[in-house]
């Protein structure tokens, strides 16, 4: 039997990038999946089904409460009321700017997606997990939840707060057999890293190559591969980590060591 063959998994922000990779990794381990994304997740679902997975997709803007309520209810119905694992991956990068130039609506939207959206999805899913006295919740944070980063006050604040939410929920849900943990990845391979590099280059007024070098300046001298993040997430969802809750694990190639 494959590792997650009896498990039902919800992944948010799974139409592309890290979220899609996480869904594919769980699909390869036999999980039944429902993927949520603000964009149409149909293409991602087709890819998952080509891998042999039983998968469905739902459109959902996690920043909108009524969207979340409906999407989780629909997902629970698709999964026969059994939600074993929730991976909160959906997020918003915001734009690189100094705090002095930041509009309140920019600040509010970044926190609305990264923090409030995660809270809303977790709140709705937790009802189903509590009823079954079992569950695993993984929040995808960031290496910036361990340090500051100029020009990104909204994003950094949202990810630091996500660690606080993780630890609080770990304490609240432990009596129900639910473990809550987070991972803090470094810069991940893929097209989004190029977008971030360009964004910082424009905001900071420096050469693009110099910014790219700074992003790569980790002890391992490379970006983090999506499957390396997925391996840690799978560990946190498995029995090997049965004594772990409220933790935030760094996956940064040595960039963050505390």
C-alpha cells in the first residue's frame, strides 16, 4: 500500500507552482485530492488524473469568506466528509515597496490572503477534523518568517503571523488529535522566482543580475526544489512525526539555521 493511499487531502493554491507540485507528490503516494485555487484548477486536475490520482478541483478565492465556506463544504462532500490533511499553500507576494510608499489597500490585501485566508480555510476544515478526532494541517510559510526583508513589510508580516497562527492552532487542536505545523521554504525553483527577482530589481534600482545573485546566496548555492519541500510536508503528515506539532521547519539550503 502506498503511503497516503487511504488519505484525503486538500491543497490550496494548487493550480500551479509549489501547490501543484505538492498535490502531485501526494497523488504519487496514493492520496485522494481536492485542489482549490482562485484560478481555474481544471488543468492541474487533469495532470493529477494522468498520474492515476482521484482528484477534483474547485475555484475558490480564500480572501472571500463565502467562497471558502462553500468550497470547503463542496470538498467535504466530494471526500465523503473525511478530510485527513489540509495544506494551506495559497498566498500572495504583494509588490516590492517601502513602507512609506505602501497603500493601506496593498497591506490589507496581502494579509487578507496570506493570514486571514489561511485562517478561514483552516476554520472550516477543522470542524470536519474535530468530528473525526484526527487531522494534519500544514501551513506553507516562508524563510522571511524567520527574518526581515526590505521592501516587503506586508508579506513578511503576514508570514511571521502565520507562524503564530500555527502555534496557537497546534495548542487548540491537539486535544482533538489534530497536529498543526508549518514549513519555511527558501527561494524555490520555478518561474515565480524569476518574477520575484525582477520585482526586487525594479524596486531597489539595482542590476537584475546582482539581485539574482543575492537570491542564490545560500550555503548550498542553489534554489530549493519543489519536491524537497514536498518531502518535508509528507514527513509532517506521516506517523514519523507523531510527536511534532506547532513546529516551523526551515527548508532553506542553510540560509536560515535557527
